[in-house]
C-alpha cells in the first residue's frame, strides 16, 4: 500500500514537471515567433533641441523584434547617446505600440566653453546658440555651483540684473560678474549674506560713483570696497594735473 502511494506521488510530480515545461516552451515560442510586430512608436516628452529624424533613425536601427522580445535595454542606451537626451524610458503598450518618453537637458549655463550645464547641475556636451552665462570652476563642484548660481540670481533679480559669469577658484573662493559688467568678489564664506549686502548698496555704488567700476570687493566683514577702472583713474589723474 505504501509503495503504491509513493509511486502515485512520483507520477504526479513528473506530470507537474511536464506541464510546467510545456507552459515554458509554449510561452517562449509565443514570445519569439508570434506575429506581434511593433507597428507604432509613440514619442512623448517636451523637447526643443532633439531632431525627430535622429529619433526615427534610432527607432529603425534598434527597435527590432516583436512586442515581446524587443530589446528595450539596447534601444534605451541608443536613445541616450543623443546629445540633448538626459534620460529616456521605454514601455510596451498593448497590442503593438512602443512608448518612448524623452527627458531633454535644460541648459542654464556654459561650462568653460567646452560643454553645457543643465538645471540639475550636470555637464553635457552639446551645441547651443543661446546666450547663456558661463561657469568656471572645478568640475567636481558643478552641482554646488548650480545651486549657488540659482540662489544668487534670485537675490540679484531685485535690481533686474543677473549673473553672466560665476567662478569658483581652486581654493573655493567665489566671484561673479553681472550682465552689466560689474565684477563682485565674494570670498569663501557667507556668500548669500554678501550678495544681499551688495544689492542693498547697489544703487549707491552706481549713482554715487558715476563711473565704470572694475570690481566690488565684498570680502570685508561689515562693508565693501570699490575699485574704479584704470581708464577712469587715468582720466581723473590727467584732469587733476591740468588743474
């Protein structure tokens, strides 16, 4: 009696294995040979700099196979090679569509003339005709520079000016140049409070001096100094000599 039960259990176990194997075989056959081609590729996302022809070429080259066996990993990597693509997500959409969701880089600055910086503080290589500010500094600090750039610009906006160049030296000392050509030396610490002090005295700096400014040095604890351009200093010297 015990031997009979043992034999029945073994047969049942083998039957389950055979059924499971058949299911795997049939599913694999369907995935690889079923006539379910990708008939439509839907491109989604906001983008201005990405060429639709480039997207079509990649689609033709890398979106191969049917609905089930198309290699999404390979296709995604191909899309990410486009200069302006920051990220891309591919999804199957039953019964015959592939959805391509593109995230484009949003440039906020140029990186020392060799690349661009996006709004997330990432350097990417692409060409742009936009009039963008320039970042100069150690590459490891690009994210920190992006945050500081946004923070300072928000303060400068009170006087309707903005950064044209932001520098971070190897010694981590900050300096900016505004779009109206004023160079502001900020030093290493308390950058935000120094920029606020500069803006607070901005009208005084321009109205009282009535001359072009070489730079404003904000590295003093409670004040600042202003250096006039050499041209103006020479003119003043000549005037005093004539008098």
